[in-house]
C-alpha cells in the first residue's frame, strides 16, 4: 500500500491545487490515524479493509496504476 500511496500523492500534487500540507492532512484523515482501534475495526472502515484484503495487493496496485494513468484532475469519488 505504501507504493500506491506515494503514487496517488504524486498524482494529486501534480494534477490539483492541493499543497503538500493539504495532501498530508488528507492522507492522515483518510488513514484514520487518530481513530481508536475499536472504532476503526467496525463499519465502513472494516468493510474496506476486508475488501482490500480479499482483492489482494496485485489488484490494489493495478487499480492505483489505472487511476494515475489518466491525466487530469483527481476524482475523489473513486475508492481505491
């Protein structure tokens, strides 16, 4: 996932007006770094984790590669 995060971050910074500070804050928010583990391991967050685990690393990498290959403004509606 780290490689995918680096690719997505680079893409966002190159194709939007988001600053490095904004990207860092956004990544922290999306990673739920301040959320207690008991809260993180339920609901939508748990479902997303289980889906990513089921699909595997190769599918995650190919999905990221597919999204960053498209030039233009990042689309926030696409869950990776």
